C-alpha cells in the first residue's frame, strides 16, 4: 500500500462535553460565549452548549473544529494580552506549514519550523531537537509570563499541531514515547485527552514530545497541493486522515504502554471507544479484523513493562505488581509464570546468565491470564 493512501477514522460525532469545557474556559476569562458561537456558525446550539448541565447534542467533527478554532483564538488573544505580545493567527500557522512543506526530511522540517518561529518572535514557540540513543526529544519553548489555563490550552494545541503536522508530512503516525507539559493539568482530563490523545506528564521541565529518532530521517512525501487541502481545517479538525501504516491496534498498544509507564491503568473499552469516536462494538470488530483484542493488547502491555522492570534488580517484585495493576505480588507471579513459563525471580536471575528471548516471542500463542 502506498504511504500516501490514508484513511479517515470511522465517522462519528465530536464530544459536546469537551465543547462545554472549552466554552466554560472562555467564559471564565471574560469571553462572550454566545458571540463566539455565533461567529462559529453554531448559534443554534447556544442554549444546549452554554447550559451548565443536562443533555447536549453531539457535534459533527466540522462543527467541533470551528468551535475549537474560535475558542483557541479567543483564549490565545487573552494570553497574548497577559504577555504583551501579538497573538498567533491562522494565517501564521498556514505560513509555517507552507515554509516546511518543501523540506526533504522530518529533521529538516523541524529545523525550518524553528527558524520560522524565531522570525515571528514570541507568538510561536521555539523548537529544540535533541537525540539520545534511539530516541528524539522535541521541546517547544514558549514565553509565558502567566501560566494559566489560557496559556495551557495554547501550548497543548501547539504540541498537538506539531505532532499531527509532522506525522501527516511523512505519511505515518509518529509514535510518542512521551508527551510532557510544564504546567499542572489545568483542563479536565477528558478534554486534555480529546485534544491530544496521548498520556501527558504534567509538571515537567518543559513542553516536549519524545519519539523514535528514526522518524527524523523519514522523507516528506506531501506536496504543496495536498497542503492546500489540509489547511482548510487544520489544525482544529481532530478527525484528519491518519496513516494506514499504524492500525488501531498499534495506536492502542502505544497508549496502553504509556499509561502503564505513567502509573495509570490501561483504558477501558468504553473510554477508548469515546476517544476514537466509534462504538465499542466497532472498536472490538476492528481489533478482531487485525487479529487481536483489547484483552490481548492490555495483557501484552502489562507483560512488556513487567519484563523491562525485572531487568532492573533494584525494583521489588511488589512494586512491579503495582505498576502492572495486579492486586498483589502473588497474582503477578502467577500471571508472569503463565506468560513465560518462569517465575519473575527466575526470569530476573536468568537475565545475567543467558540472553532471554524477547518477551513478545516468549509469549506468542499463550492465552492471557485473568488479571488480579
């Protein structure tokens, strides 16, 4: 299949709950919600979306994109006044995209995006790229004199924009090993994940994305003509085409791994279905078509992180059981033996004595145990 053959997600509806969260944020900082909805062409939804509670109609992706855009511009304008700068505009984002579309590789695109950011000053964050081993880290440095929810949304949107733009340019979803922000979580968790569907570490030293360094040398496969079509709704249409190189199972696997690494339990089917704007039945059907299931993906994520943690002799077995979300160390030991044929202690002891097969190979063909 050609790298340029992309698919749209299964048609769905955008979250009215997230729309309400954004409108509440605008109102909390002195914005005019009814006027904003009129400007977005959504005046007919004002009564439902501005109500503090009660049912609200789901939005089409196009309607949500317009609402998200108007809320973002309103809040970035507030943040700009706080910081004494000019706000970034849609024209500025479009010009950035036109500047990078002719680059040869992702590495070149990041360097050119940083040069563009330097020209427009504090309106756009500078980009600092570093590589350590097989991992790359892209830091987005923004000048913020006030770190409130307005600035948080602006920076969150910036990180999401760069991640989606660069992935689109090279024709594949860029897998994130980490996403970090220097703020505490200043928006509801549901809204944060909806706008950027990756676990985020808050309170970090800076705003950054971590991903495989191999992606840096991927060629840019998009053309200026394709960019013109993208920019009609970018960066606010969160249902933009995704690469078929990354199936749904791959995206969920990375999400589960990141959640476990940050101490969170893997998401439920209902939560995932809402996040991907599909039904639970469709979620399970698509995974089955890819030869897997949520149970298998969840189990794989737990046993992969268990194997990595067992490689460090300083980590107690009980702590590994907690990280992998078993009820206790006994339940973890029972599951690990079923996965590998060895106890965690024997596996750990054998690491120094002999090379062990990759955990995935060792577990191929086994049935997932019941988690404690």
